[in-house]
C-alpha cells in the first residue's frame, strides 16, 4: 500500500495493520509455547476439546450432508437432543461456516483458524472505531486495535472459548452503531449489525451491548448536545438495539427456552477477588482462572493512566473516559452490578466474562490520550508512577511469577522510549513549522535553508520510525509472552484432550462399518475420547455435553446407572446390555483407554465392535394402570430395577452384599450427608449415597490390603457393579472367566457409571476386589446379576410387537406398527420439551412420557405413529422477528418517502446534515 493510499484511507490501513499484528502475535505465542498447530502440545483444553471442536465437527457434517439429524434434532447425541439451542449457543457465528472448507480430519485446525480470524477482526474493528472517534496516526490506531484484540481476556479466556470472541468483535461494532445513532446515519446498517452480533453469540453480545450503551451515554455527555437532541440520539440507539435484537429473536428465544429445560447444574455465588489479584492481571505474563484478565499491553496501559494528567486533552474528555473505566472496574467487584453484567446469573467457571468491556475502555482512553498529542514527560512520569504502584501492590499476588518482572521492565522501556522519541519527533515538526517565515526563502540562503530543512525532516522521520519500531516491538513481545504463558499454564490447570489422530480415525472407521441407523444405534463406546464422541467419530449414543443438556435426559440416564461429569451436563455412554436393548443400541465400539489421559499407557488393545440383537426404535408396551406414574419421578433407588421398568421384564438378581476392609473389618456406614459428591444430585432417583464407606489407603501397606465385596449370584450371570460415588478400580476374583477391570471416577462434579465386571462362576460366589483412589461409598444393592437368557426372551417379545419399519428425518419420526397394536408406543428417545405425536392421521398432541421416553397411547386401530419436534420458543421468536422486520420495513419506507419529499420541497431540507451538526457540536 503506497503512502498516498495510506493518507487517503487511514481507517482501512489501521484495520489491516491491527489484523496483521494480531495474527503475527497470536501465532508467534503458540509457536513459543509449542502449542498446536505449531508444536506437539494440544490446545484442546477443557470445553474446547469437549464441546466446541465436536460441535464444529457436527456442523461440518451438516454442511456436507453427513450428519444424523438436521437443524432441529441431533440424533447422534443424548439419544436425540434439540440442536437449534446448541446451534445458537456454539455455532451461529458466521465465522463457524468456514470449517466447511477444511478437511474433516483437520477440524482442530479449522477451529484454530476461525479463532485467529475472529481475534484479528476484533482488532480491525477497534482500529476503525478509534479513528472514527478522533483523527490521529493510523499506525497508532492499528497498534491499539491489536492491543484490544490481544487483551488478557482474549488470550487467556476466550481463545479456548471461541464463541466468546464474537463479543470481542461485536463491542467496537456496537460502539460504531452508537456513533451512527449520534449522527442520525446508517440506521438500517445499525440494526443489521446489532442483529448479527446477537445471532453470533447472544451471551457476549449482551455484555457488549451494555458496554456500548455506557460508551454512548458518555459520548452524549461529551458532545454537550441540547437535551432534546441528546434524547433523540439515545432514542434512535434504543430503537436500533430493539429492532436488531428482535431480528435475532428466533434464535435467542430458542436458546432461552433451552436453558429453562436444561439440567440445572451448579448454583454459584459471586465472591470478588483480592485487589492485588485484579491489579496483577494488568501486568504481562500473569494468569489466573478466576480473576479478570485485564492485560492490554504496557503502551496502552501507560497512555490510559496518563490521560488524567494530559493537559492537551479537554477536561471533560480526561474526566469522562477515566471515570468510566474506573466505574466499570468497580462494577466488576460489586455483586449487584456483577449480576447485571452476567444477565443476573453468576456463571460457572470464570466470573469475570465482561472483562473485555473494560479492556476496550482502557484502549479507547489510551487513544484519546495519544490523539491529543504525545503526553508531556510530566504526564508520562505520573503514569509511570501509577504503574509502579500497581506493580508494587500486585507483587503480593500469587499470580505474578518471577519471569513477569523482566518482561514488564522491557515493555516499559520500549513503551516509554517509543513515546518520548515520538514526542521529540513531533516537537521537531512543530519547530520547523514555527520557524518558517518570510525571510526563510529569501536570497542565496534559500538553498542552504532548504538543505537544512531536508536533513531535519529526515531526522524526524528516523526518530518517528524508531519510535514505531520500539512501540510495536514492545507490544508484540509482551503480548506473545503473555499468550504463551497462558497457553502453558492452562494445560496445568484444566483437563486437556488430544487433537484428531489415529485413535479418532480408528473409532470413525469402526463406527462407519457397523452403522445401521435408524434400524439400530451404534454407540462409539464407553472409553470416551471427549465428552461428545458421537459428534466427532460418528454413531448415535448417550454421550452428550452441552450447557443445554436436557434435565429429563440427565435424570433418566442417572436413574439407569449412567455416569456424568460437569455436574450432570456431560452424560456418558452406558455399556450395559439392558439399556442397549431399551435404546436399540445394536452395535457398540470398544476402544482401549485414551493414552492421552494417562490411563495405562501399555494397553494396546485394538478397537473392536460388538453386536447385539435389539428391538427397533419404536416398541409397543402394555397399558399402565390408571393413575400410575410413568415419568422420571417414578424411578426408584435401584438402577437395576429402573432398567427393568423400562425393559418391561425382570432380568436382574440384586443380592445382599458383604463389604469388608482390607483388614477384614466391617467398614463404617454412610448416609447421604456423609458420602462424597454433589448434594444436588441427591434428589435424583438413583442416588447411591447411602451405603458403606470405602476409605482411601494412606500408606503403601494399606493399599496392598484391598477392600472386597462378596455376593451370591446365579451361576453364569453377568456381574455389574454400580458405585456412583466410588473412585478407583474394581475386578472380579476367583472366577475362571477373564475378568474385566471397571474404572470408577467421582468427585463433587462427577459420578461414575455402572460397570460390567465379568461372569459369575459356577458356584455363584462373587468376590469383587476394590482399589480405591479416594474415599467414597459403595451403595446397598451395588451388585446386579443379569440373566442373559431372560434378557434375550424380553428382546424377542419387544421385537415381535415393535414397529415393522421406522424412518427418521431431522425432527420427524414415523413408525409402521403391527395391526391391532394396543397399549403404548414408546420411542427410544428422551421426552424433551417440543415433541408432539399422533397415531395414524389424528391431530398431533404433546407426547406422553414412559419413564422419561417419548410415549404415544394406542387404541388398537392405529397402524402408524408420527412424532414431530418443534423447539420451544421458535414460534415466539419467529413472531417477534417478523414484527421487527415489518417495523424495519415500515421505518425504511417512511424515511424514503420523507427524503423524496424533501428533495422536491426546499423548505423541508435541513440547513445542515446530521453529521455536520454533530461535528460542530464536537
């Protein structure tokens, strides 16, 4: 780009520079940290590996027509889950569509590229906004735009929550919408920007909208407009936001109602962090999961701190932007305003998700400082003093490590050196301009003066170039270091998962070879790789992890003996012959433990597939007695009996247990309050808290003496162990058949799934040896003995009376039934809100429930059943969106008519354009 183009298009140049600096620093940090895709360390930590990458993989399948389901129902996860709420939560950003151009086995790279692009666009948008607020150096706007894009919140929190980055992009765009409302310009574009922001990610868009509202209020005060005109501008902004949110309503309302039907998870209470931790996060290379990541770079921070002392800036500007930044910082630490920032619900995980708004205000304050000229040494000295005080207080925080100080000192030297050189270059320019006079060009001295002036100009250019190099170098260096440190420390703090590799490839091939949907389901297996394996490797299983996991799904599977993590929102696969029959799982993949999770690295068991004869997706059950309960609340405390309720046959023996410690003593008894785990789950049917306490061994000698469970089972029966609040391993002893090792993991946020341990010996005496890793409980009725012959008989009965044919297409299921079917048709899918069913051609009604599954009553005359799914909130959202669109069309029509009339009647023309009036006010 040549120099004349830069002078003519400073905003474009600044935006491009901000994007380039952002990409360079982001990728350099990952290269330094040796993180994917520039090194062997995975970046798929926490929900990035468990949720976001799998959801993007599912989107890839949708875009290429390879998914089971569509926009309404995801048939791969949770035995059939509502997909539109997940789409609106994780995948509605326009950037997400880019994953479709990547190969399927490069889905991790696709998500990484999308993350980098979002971050770069945020920097470009901020650079554009800064030059829209005040004229100034385009390269400085680009530098500060990159500082915003790579703020601590972005690189420490949002980089592995990529949907949050849409809020980072939205905030400067919404501020631009406020600027347009001030000038009465681009009303249609403003509505579209608001709508796009709320569609992309309504959660962070809500925070960005609050931030943009504060921005607009300050701008109205700074402009000093008359009250009537200020109210008119605020009204235009309010209407713009209302119409934009209204256009996004079809997606927003679906997500809202999805949260209403989701498993409640954990209720948390806000507790502000210590002041030293807050101040520490302003410094480079600090990291903390539960504190606000306020880092914006030393240059931007020094300029923001210098604003109150910068006499070249008007008093209102200095007081306004400084005061707003302080007010927002304080609001983050006060519970009522904290709740307001987070839609009145403290989030699980980091409680400072609005931090990017404060980072933006610091960058905007820095821009106002620089746009009025480089601060004088006295102002920079005051800013340096405040920064030193900040560092002194922050030094008491455990978040500041020794390597932070050399990085900070280098950054301060580069920032102050660059700013002082830039001020000197500006002073030289001013001196040259003031020194030009009538005598400067007279006589023979004109040539010498011209030569001296040229040398001075070159000197000023060299100083400015060196200043830019120092400022850019300091910012790139400290930002890359901060990002690299955050990347490394996240791996120590959070769970991590391997990127796509041989394990996923083998699982995908196994699932593809066994897939028979919808004749039967294929479960990708109990040995999961991530919490959403079906979306990554295919199949149709129980596994599902989302913030919108339905309450009925979690409660039903828990009552059947399933395990979960993330306090009930990440349900797991349940490897059980009875539940496989109930949910028509005709094929199941068996994989070795994931080596990335450090489970027995010597295990090289190959991936295998087991098949079983199962009923169809739709079966017919006998009518229940009038008034009998058939909902999830009808389940009892034993998962074995609950499975029999769903199956409709007795197939288990649940024997009495004898539990002994490693010393042969009888262990302590436990009640629900004594047992470990999340008390909220105690309200569920299959609690498993009351039982026998199993203490963790405290010495190696104690670990060698292992607790045991003794029971009497029918010979040849399959032995299962249900111990949801036990952690460790369990295996059968004294059995001729090769026993299995069951691994159980539980804590306050997770419970363990029922495990198959092997076959009972001919004597029927079952002895289970336990190896606990932490204290837990073994509940009464923990052992179940499955009679496989009875199970086969029950399956044959269900097949004989079940559907002859089942077809599934997105949100519609049709089943052909045998003539004369009576009782209840049961669809092996959770009865989540939104299902409506009808027998033959009757009017559709809300589906009934059969112990948590979809049920349709039959009277003997129906030969078919049709169930359709409509996401709750979609009709309401469509109505609101339609009304908003109609209002927007009417307003646009009225505006066009008014313009046409004013064009033909000079008396109706305004004396000055709105933009000109605003400029004069500013």
